[in-house]
C-alpha cells in the first residue's frame, strides 16, 4: 500500500510540474488568415504573442498541396517592435491549397507553439 501511495504522489508531482512548465511558453502564435496568391506563392498572417517579456524567437509556416504534401515553408524571426501580426510570404513549388502554422520557438522552448 505504501509503495502505491509513493508512486501516485510522484506521478502527481511530475504531472503538476509538466503542466506548469508548459502552460506559459515564452512565445506562441496563431494563424489569423492565409491566401493562395498563385501557383508559386501563398501568404499568411501570423499573430505572435510573447510571455512575460519579448524574447528572440523563430516561427515557421508551411504551405500544403491537396494531397497534404508540403510544397513550401517559411521561417521568420518576429520582432516585438513590429507588432503582433506578421505577414509572411511562402514560396511554393506548386499550387498550395492550405497554409499551416507550425508555431514559434524560443530558447528553452522545445515545442513550437
């Protein structure tokens, strides 16, 4: 019985730590709008939000074809002085039908948000 209680407490502590550590990332982003301009260009408006203070970040968006293949990708470094919304142009190898926001990462933030 004691071993079970220790395991449950340890699991709860790790779960709480993971939840708190991941709940407030240094930077996050969302896709506001996108447009397929032509056979070789797509654009996206990405809203970037910083946590407590602006940090250096990299954000990635990609363009997808009807078969879900990635036909273009763009990475940009948003500046907090540029405002929250960033227009990104994605060069594509063929016509895209959708744009996907992969997200932004900062130092110490392993997963894009």
